[in-house]
C-alpha cells in the first residue's frame, strides 16, 4: 500500500509540472594574491565560469583579497581573476590551462588561491644622432607568438609614443622576452607631394634595441612579472631614403576609389610607409630606406598583395598594383561512400587559415554538405571539422589532391573543394610516469602528425592525463604520430608543437601508428618543468 502511494505521488508530481528536487548548492571561497609578493589583491573581480556553459558567478575581493560564493550550482568551474595592473589569470598570451574546480552538492570548497601576475613598467628614450629627442617617435614591444601547428611570428605586445623629451614608457607589459623597436617619420611625412629637396633625402630606419636593423640581430629584454626596467635607450641615425612610386588599378583597370597603399618589411612585416592613392590612381611613398618590402593595396573591403619590392640605392618607379576583390569558393563535405555509421554530432565546418598574415575564411557546412567561403587570393591551410567520430580523410581542389593541408588560391578559377570525412577512426590509450616511475596526473599530452601532414592543423591533439596518469582518446585519424608528455599547468600547447622547440625533446617522444579503425597504446615519460623552462629560455 505504501509503495503504491509513493508511485501515485510521483506520478502526481510529474503531471502537475513539478520536477524532482534539484541538487542542493555548494559554497566556494578563496583569496586572490599577487604572484610575486604573495600579498592579497583587493578589488579584484573573480568569476566562476561553468565548464558546461550553465550558470556563471562573479564576486569582488575585499581588503584582505578574500572572495566567496554562497550558493553555487554543483558542477565543474574555472576560476578566473581580473584586476587592473595584472595579467588575467586566464586568457593571457601564455595560454595557461587552469585545472577546473569541482563543487559538489552541499560541499564547501575553501582555501582556493587565485594568483594574479603583476604587469611590468619599461621606459627609455629615443634620440637622434646628435642626442636630441625625437618627438613623437614610436616604440613597439615585440614578442614572438606561436600559432596553429607551432608556427612562430613576431607580434606587437605593447605600444608607446615619445614625449617632447624623447621619453617613452610602457605601463602594462606582460612578463616575457621582448624586442623593442623604435621608428619615426620625422618631417618628411608632413611635406606636400612633389617636394624637391635641397640635398639627398634621408630618413630614420626602424631600429631594434639597441641598434639592429632586424630582430634576429637585436638584444632581447627579459621582462619579469612586476619589474620596473629603465634605460631602454635608442640612438637613431639617418640613412639615405628613396621613393616608391607607381599606379594602382581596380579589377576593371580604372583607378580605385578610397584606397590606401602600404609598404611593409618582407621580414619584419611591420608597416614602413603608407599613402592615399590619388584620384588618377598614382601613389608616392617617400622616406623608404634600402631593403626588401611587400606592397599592399587596401580598401575598406579588399586587400591585394603585389610582388616583393626591392629598394636599393635609387627610387623605384612605375610599380603597378591591382586591387583584387575577394571571391567565392564553393565546396562540399561528405562522409565517405557506403558509410552506414550515423553522425554522432553535427559540428561540421570549414576554415581556411592564410599561410601569410591575413584574414582567415570560415563557414559552417549546410545540411546538404555544401559550403561557400569568401576569400582573398593567397595560400591557405585547410582546417576542417567533420562530425564527431569522423576525420578529414581526403581533400581535392578541382583535380588537385590537397590532403596534405595546404591549398593554393592565388587564382580565382580554382574549382570545387571536395572534402571527404572518414569514419575508420582509431583509438589511443596511454599512461604517463614521472622520473620516479610514479603516475603523473595532469600531464599535458601533445600529439603531432608526421612531417607530411604538418600543415593539417586538425591532426594536432592536446590531452590531459587523469589522476592516475592515464589518457584515452577515441577519435584519431589513422596515421603516424609522435607523442609527448609535459609537466606543468600553464603551458602553451602551440609553443610545445613548435618544431624548433620540440627538437630538443625528440628523443623523449614516443612514435605511434594508429591503423584505420585500430587501437594503439603508448607509455610516456614525463618531460620535467625544469627541462621545459631551460629550453624555453633559449627561444628568441
């Protein structure tokens, strides 16, 4: 009788729209501290970001750096801290992978510590050859960053302008290794067109600290957390300067409207000079010192690249550059023929990532498998996402096989991009041990494809070992890989995938071959944080 009554009450609750009792909330509290001084950070904003995309929470620390959340829905969260003058605890350029915090029903999580890295201050002067200040000279703090597949490029990390005493100051630099670069256009930029000069033209070349033309010959400055560095002083010296002149055309052969022409270094890739294209299509870029450059033509919606421009000991005239509009490339993504396996998840999409700095193109895949991409002419890497449980098995552009991941779209008549997703995925299992032979929990596992497929960004994988030092991934594309295990929670996977960085650790990787539909197992030795830091210090 009692059992029947319980069933009756349960049915009544469902029919009345009531849901079973939700799990009771938990609590979480902790402290935000300065990672250098260990002092508490007041007025810092702390957010709990749900790993499942449900409810998020936010709080502000008190005078003792303390924060608390009194009613937290059970689940996994990332704890993120923000405060002016500090690097956010998540999302800085080092790419830390913060371990999630689990809050169980009615559990109180205490003594959580969030460390914020203080920003650094760097100052100096920019002077001319006579020691006079160069007013409004610009200084950039450049650092190397790593993209997909470990590709490295130099990128601005900060920007400052000199005052009337030639002084500059960076107030908010993240820790890192920087190459400071000074530049100035002087009086030449403010002179009217077609000005004739009383003597040979001169200009100040872009100069890396202390006096190098290229970053490769420059002195790197290591900026530590919270540091105050003075004395980054430049003494710029004039060099002979020349003009790059020419004419721009739109796709119909006429002068383009509302268009700029830009010259940038072919190695450093920093803007060197720019000018507006005149109504008749002509342009004149003054104050260009000897060197190798790339010429860009830019409108609000389009960008075209001319061939390399070499400036020697005289003006370069009669350069012609055509503004190419973006064009469409169509394609189709499909599962391999005779596939009876259903798609587990609809997440199909296609991205084309330019091999040179530029704009990527991406598109979701329509239900019928078709897609359309709007791109600029150039070379790209294919980054395709198939359904869960599938991988990019083949790729053709017209009659050309591009399964190695690199695609040439410098011409507009390129054909249809045909992508086939295979379902004969493999499985990789493994375990990681530290130098004492103990299971290494929380190790970062990077899996790199062989050299033939190094341009296939979709084949690079990043995993974490569990509390027992084990890992298991079921959706691998068949092929040959090298597997590494790294110690540390704040590692940047893209740095670890750099061929330059990995070279020192190749002997400590484990090769593995995953057969179609097969399973492979691998035992890994942990690469220590000590060895990682030693090798990172050797990077530019």
